[in-house]
């Protein structure tokens, strides 16, 4: 009896995780500002990494197309 109910229980629990409910939450200005700063910092960091390794990247691309 329990073996027949096991798949139904598992499917119900998995599908229950995808149900959407209202959170009634908000993002205050401090959190929004922090998220914006993280995005800007990540973009600037990626730009600096590309700048530092630009010669190596360019040489790899050149070697790839020269073959």
C-alpha cells in the first residue's frame, strides 16, 4: 500500500515547490543601491581583466585564425 503512495507523495512535494505565492515584500532603497553597486563593480572588474589580458586574448584569436 505504501509503495503505491510513494510516487504520488514525491510528485506532490516536487510540484509544490513550484507553486507561487505572494511575498508581500519590497526592496528598500539601500538594497537596490547595493545591488546596483555590485553590478557596476562586476562590469568594471570584467573590463579591467580584459584590459590586463588583452594581448594574450588577441594573440590566441590571431593564432586561431592564422591556421
